């Protein structure tokens, strides 16, 4: 039996020793003390008198022959001590309690060995309880002769009953201990592991708490498959070409990412890359799906922000962001772009959609020669992937994407100005764009000579400019000028654009050497659906050294005015379409900052 207070094991005893000790013979006035130095507890009152009331003459109760006689012997009388004054019992003795049977043995000194050979060893005294004390008082009131003449049958019955009670209680305690040991330790309720499947192999779809992810967020079943790729182009026969369970140097990557780890990106827990081919041949359409799992939704949010900025900047030489798209209802965050990649003299079009769902970041890049896949179709394919992933990675399970016109994600080293990916590659080979620091417009800058505006003195709340160059273009660098003004309000910005457009159109009447092509109206949508609108044109100026050609763009976006100027040289030039996109992009970028 395990002691409840000390935790030590002690053998079971068959008898219960009374709590009341006879007073020591030489110190009658000193109360008896138990093993820990404290006086034994006694009931406060019995039949209306306290424990300090004068002793009364004992009253002998009637004895039932069928009731077993008490085991208590007056050992104190035999060894010369006087017996304590007996008390009148208030009720018959109660059976021993569980507390009695499990009380530690060291609470009181042991009683001297009884002289009667027929009696058994008495247990050390236990801590008294109300029922036990009353039971022991009842035993004290029996006549001494009655105790000595206790029959062997009564003693044997009491011994057997006590042993049976001890055995039953021991069995109950043992059963309770065994049940507690065998019962599994309770654990806090948690969602199933990410990527876990039910017994039948189907995903259980359980959603994890926000900010948490399971031990295995990704698996092959959560990657883009041929059936889902039909949303990109249902007429193509999509097949899985390869699946990698980690990103490798030189392996396939989405447009603008370049295969290098992104600066500041958290360390991923899993990286999957799958490529699907939409037919045979060298130029067959491809769909790349890269999925990266992180330890938490917070880390994935940080990784998504870095990936979005990388996609929005697209610093890899040879790539140009032709259009941006606002994407929603695919997981927690999403964005889309169309990127044109120059390969020799040819172009490949990448339709890229990026999203975050809980602790996972996905990017799907659908690529084919020349003409881009519809971003809406790529978004639908990613929506189907997201509907499988979301429940396992704590993400938003919306899978009905909405795609709208808008700017690319914020990118570049100077928000509000062009990123290098906003400018198309130009020249016989692919070269990177470099830029100067942002500064105030220079007074000597005259543009094409037809704008008739002094940017240095033009009224505005703020004015700034920047120059972008291809250094490999020769002694007279091929480059682009960008000037951004913040006017009083949108109306003032619109009036300035109209004035400059009018000056360009009437330039021939003022300068006989100038030729201005008919202006082309351009429009776009900036942040918070801000309207971007303006004009582009081509100006030629004749001189004794030849004819110089310039591309000019002027747009407004809310209270801001963005002027762009390009000086084509030989093979270094943009197409008309590219120039229209660049002019609008300047206005879109201006709306991304206050």
C-alpha cells in the first residue's frame, strides 16, 4: 500500500489500533503526543460535554451476543498503569474508513506488546477521525471482564471481516492506479498535421490555428496537376514533366526569380517545384508550379512580401513586366503579372500568379512563345490548388479568383519610380538597366524642345527626377528621363497634362524643324483604382548633324504628373506598344506612394 502523505510503501495491517492512549504512569498531567510531537486530536464534545468535563460513572450498555467483542485489551492495567476514565458512547462504532487503513505508521509510538497470547499485533495509532474516535470510545465502555472473555469465534469473525475490508480496499486502489497508468496522457486539442490524410487516403481538410502549420505541409498531391492545368488552356494536353522536392541551383524557376535565394527570405521547411508540358516540341507551352512551406503563417507572410517585391522589380536582365494585375480570392494574398522574356531576337510570354495560403507561398508561371496566356486562367488553376492546400496550412480557402487591371507589385529600389523590370530590354543584346539617384529636375533639361515647360520653375508641391541608362549603348548613352510632379490636386494635374499635350501638337507651327506624330491616348489603373491617363507621341528634330528622334509621354494620376522622355539610338529603341506601356507604368508607380 502506498502512503498518501509520505508516498512510501508500507504493508497492509489487519487491525486498527484505537486512537486513545493510556496516560503515562509518571506524568498523568501531560497529554499524550503522536509521532510528530503533537497532541492527539480528540472530539470537541460527546453528548454535550467537552473533553475536559469531570468523569462520570460509566454506564454499561447492553451487549448483543451476536455482535463481535472489541479487540482492545487494557494493556495499561497489566503493566501497572491506570486506565483512562471511560466515556459513554453516543452511537455504535462505525466500520474502519479508507483514511484509517492508509494512515502512515509513524504518526504515534507503538503500543507495548500485549500479554494475551491469543491477541495479534496491534497497528500503530492512526490520525483520529470523528467516526473512529466514537468507535474507540464505545470499545472503552465495555467491561474489562467482557473484553477478557471475548470468545475465539467473535475474534476470528472480526479478524476475517477486517482482512476482507483491507483486501477490498486494496483491490479498489490497485484498480484505480492501473487505470490511471493505462489511460493515455491528455494532450491539448490541436488540428491535424498539415498535409495529413485520413485513413482512406483522402485529405481531411482540417484547418489549423492562425499563425501555425503542421509537420508536413506539402506533398505531391498539393501540386498543380494536368486536370487543374486545363484552366490555363483546355485545348492543350498537359502532362507532368518533372517534380522536385527541393529547389536546386540551375533548376527551373518562375520568371523574375532567377533561381537565387531572395534576400531576407525566411528559411523554408519544404520546397516543391513541378513542371507540366502542354504538348511536344521544343517550344511547347509550359506551366511551372513552385510551392514553399514555412514554419508559420507569419514567416510565409514575410516570404510573400519579399517574393512580391522580387516579382514587381524583376531585376533579371532580359525580362520586362508588360502588365500588372490585381488578383484576389485566392488564399490570403495574391498578385499577378505578365512578363515578356527576350530570348535572342524572339520573345516568350510568362503569365505569373503569386499567392500565399496560410504557411505556404505558391507561384504558377505559364509560358508560351509570343502571346501570353490569360492571367485569369492561371489564377483559376492556382485557385484549384489552393482549395486543396488551404485546410492543411491554415489558409483562406477561397478559390474563385477575381482578376482586375492594376499595377504590378511594388518593386525597385525607389518606390514611386520605375523598377528595372518596368523598362524593356533594348539593343542587339540583352543588357541590364542602371539608374541614377533621385534628384530635382535640372534646369538645362529641355526634352524634345516641343514641351514648352520649365520643369525647374513649374508650380508644384514636390518635384523629382531620375535617369535610367544602358551603359553598353556607347559613348552617348541610350537612356530614359522620368520627372514626377505632385500638384495641388487632380484637376491641376490634368490641366498641366493637357497644356503639355497641346504644346506638343502645335510644335510644328512654332518650330519649322520639328515633326510631331499624332498623339496616342493611353490609360491605366493605379492603386485604389486611381485613373492614369495621358498621351504619347514621337518628336523628330532636324539639324545640320541629322535628324534626332525622341519619344515623349505625359500622364496624370490623381494629383501627380509623370513625364517620360526617351532618346532612341540606332538599334536601341522601344516599340510603340512598349513606349505606351512605359508611359502608363510611370503613372501606376506614382500611385504606389503618397
